[in-house]
């Protein structure tokens, strides 16, 4: 059994990671279009193009961690080594130098790329660390529940304090306000990552005679049908989440016409996320996590789609449905990450190769592909419907925001549920695999 203290320490790492992740998901597109002055179409394209780099860097980082041997373990040392570069890159991405239109686009591409490289380098080892804290499939769900509760608490900090701090630091200068706000959050992230490093211990190690190369590792992944299913599901899931989270601010400001409620709206959604993650562990002790995961996707899709018919003046109902969408969808998130550890075990049983870092990095890559596609769709969708930054929107633009915020994420969840029909690592099966590996 892993102590509660260690689970909390591990969760603090995701608090730190989510301070940046949720800021990017919720605020970066809005920052680029309404503060920095880049067109929505350009932002959408940039979100997609920069992610292409991950096709190389993610598996490479996974392989590097799988080959790492140090006195601190395989994965923990990267939390120590890379936390400062990650913080610096975060601040640079939210800095607005006084460049011309072309210079702004170049700077945005450069700093966003730098931020994503730093995020890859620290988040892949952190994610893989969760798979080596315990070999018990039930404990893994518990660990991931703690992780995402604390991760969403980081998101709650972002939703509650970002805009108020921007106003407080900026004193009318929103560009300066964003830069200083991210600087403060980055310092907090550094502290939390260091606490995660100090409070965790790696317990599951690869076979001592294992010789892993990128080619053999990728071949092993491709033969793992459970990995293939999970990778496709991860892309589809994050497309929907990225679209909805990217457009949350636009939905409140330009459809509900309540800019004063942006902080309350996204914060309530984050509270729903936290509560959903907290419920995941007791739920999976009673229901097979594969069946529960699919059911939750159907429920989230129904809630999301229902919001399409909410009139703009029904603010309370819009708030309620956003809360419920986050609650049900994020209840499934710890299950997804626990399944990644199950996929590692399954791959080792198949091939004798335990590629923890490579499996996690590959799934993280597909998650980031989903985020990139979702962010790109959001930007392109705004441009398609004639969105004008920081201006009253036409009825056509308002309709476009509404469709993208409600219908598109619902379709994504339905596709995830359909894809997961082919996932065969039930709870009974993963327990048997863990027992076989232990012997």
C-alpha cells in the first residue's frame, strides 16, 4: 500500500503541471487573439503545426527515461532537473514584446514551441512515475485519483485567480498583467514539483537484462492492441476537451454576454472536474473501469449536447450543465491513466519488454495531438463564423461559438465510447497479468 502522504506528494506534481496546462487550455488562445493581436486562424494553425514536433520529441523523451539510471530512479530526477526551464518557458509564452504583425507571429511560434518542449520533457517522466509507484492495479486507480484531484486543484487556482491577478498586476495593462500572473504561478509550480520529487519513491523496475531501442520499443507498442485502442481514444477525447475549454471564455463573453462571470463559470467547471476525479476510485472498486469509462463518455456527451438548447439568458442552467459535463467526464480521467499502466504490464507480458516511459510518452503524444487538433478546430471555427476579437459578435458568430462549445465535444465523447468497445483489458484480466508478472 502506498501511503496517503506519498499519493498527495505525487498529486502535487500534477498541481504544478496543471497550472500551465490549464492556463494554455483556457487562456492561451484568448491571450493570443485578444491581447497579443494574432488572428484566430493563425492561432489555430500554430496550435496544430507546433504539435507536429511532438511526433519526434515525445517518443524520444520516453526512450530517454526508460534508459535513465540514477540514484534518484528513472523518472523522478527529471522533476528536479527541468523544473526551472519549464517555469521560464511558461513566462516567455505569455510575454508580449512590441513587435510588428509578422514579428508577433514568429515570437508566438518560438515561445509556444519552447513551452511545449519543456512541458514534454518534464510531464512525460512525471506521468510515467505514476506507473512505477505500485504494481497493484487497484492502487493505480487510487494514485491517479489523487493525482487528478490535486491536478484539478491546480486548474482551480488558474480559473479563480488568473483574471483577478491580471487586473491587479496589470492595472489596465492586460499584457503586463498576464506576464506577471504567469510568473507568480510558475514560482508556485517550481515549489510543488520539488515537493513531488522529494515525496515519492519508484518501486517497479524494468527487467535488469532489458535492452530497449527506439525501434524495438515502437515495434512492441504496435503489437500491443490495447495500446492502439487507448491511443485513438486519447486523441478523440482531447479533441473534445480542447474545443470546449478553449471556447469556454468565448461562450461566456460572446454568447451568454456575461463577461463578468467568466471566472465564476470556468471555476465552477473546475470544481466539477475535482469532484469527478474524487469519485473515480470508489466507483472502480464496484464497477469494472472499462465499462464505467464508456458509460461516463455517453453521459458526458448527453450533458454537453443538452447545452445547445440553453438560451443565452438561462445563465444558471448553462453553469449547471458545464459543471455536470466536467464532473462526469473527469470522473473517467483517473481510469484512463490507470489503464495506461495496465497497458505497460500487458506489453511486458507479451514481449518481455517493460517500456514504461515509451508507453506513457506515446499516449501523452496522442493526448497532445488531440489538444492540437481541438485547439486548431476552435481557432478555425471562430474564423469560419466571422469572429472579431474583442468586438460584439454577429448572430452567425454566436451560433458558431455555441455549436463548437456543445455539439462538437459531444460527438468526440461518443466516438471515444465507440472506440473503447475494442479495449479488452478488463479489471479481472489486469489483476491476472499483474500476478503473472509478480511470479
